[in-house]
């Protein structure tokens, strides 16, 4: 069964029936692949519709323009990240050795981004195309920082609230910017930066959480 499609600002109409939800997801899947291949600027609504196996009229029933597709695709990525992040920060995860915890979290994000080839185009190569998408990303990072602060204090009860909030913010912003850097080049560069992110987090968090 298709998952319910969350409300996205800018869509012409929100899909309600299962058939419509399936059609919207087909359009977003097509955009994901096409943005990865030719970039956001190079993609057209006609090409997205053709790849989705639907008519341009059907696409316009839900999306008034290409930017609305970009927003919907970004929303889908961020929702998946939100769900995964909160699952990865359960009380059980706090019992893991710090190095194992870091490895699992960073690998999970790496796998999610790799599974969606359009992510690079949406959040790195097309950053200037839609400020709203960047605002959505910033809002999610703020949620991550809040969750991390609670998680760190659970893992290390000696931490005071202000310290937990500070190190959580530093971690989120460091990873966010280094992840963006990792996606500016090829897959080998992405992998190397990912390994450096793990080393950096381990060295930074050990004094607080070990």
C-alpha cells in the first residue's frame, strides 16, 4: 500500500485517493532520477511527465510548475530523514559505545542519500533555486539539534542543559556543512569526507559523552 502523501505547500491539489497518491509518487520518482541526471535547471515538466508515464495534464493537476515538484521532493526526503533520525536516537542507542553509535547514524544518512540520486541536485546543486527548500532543511536541522541535546543528556547525565544544547548545535551544523561539501564532487570524495566526519565527531564528542 502506498504511504499517505504529506501536505506540501505549492501543490495545486493534495492527493486523497490511493490512485492519486500513487500518481504523485510516480511523478516524484521520475523527478528524482531526472534531477540527478540533468540537474534541476535542465529538467522540464514535460520530461518529468514522460518519465513518470503520465500526461503533462495529469502532472499539472497536482503541480503548477517545476518548483512545486522540487518542494514536494524535498519534503519527501526530509520526512524520511526525520523518521530515521528519531528512530536512531532511541534510549537503546544511548547504550552503544560512542564510536558504534556515530558509525550507525552517519552510515544510515549516507545510505538514505545514496538511495535518492536527486538529493544532491535538490539540496546542493539547486540551492539558489528555491529559498523555501533551504528553509525546510534549516527547520529540520533545528529539530535534530533539539533531539540530540536530549539524547546527549540521556547518554551522559552529568551534562548540564546549556552544554548539551551547545554541542548538539555544533554537531548538527558541522555535519550539515560537511555533508554538503561531500556532495559537491564524485562518490569517492563523498566517501572520504564521510569517513572524516566520523573521525571529527568521535574526537569532539568523546570528552563529553565517554
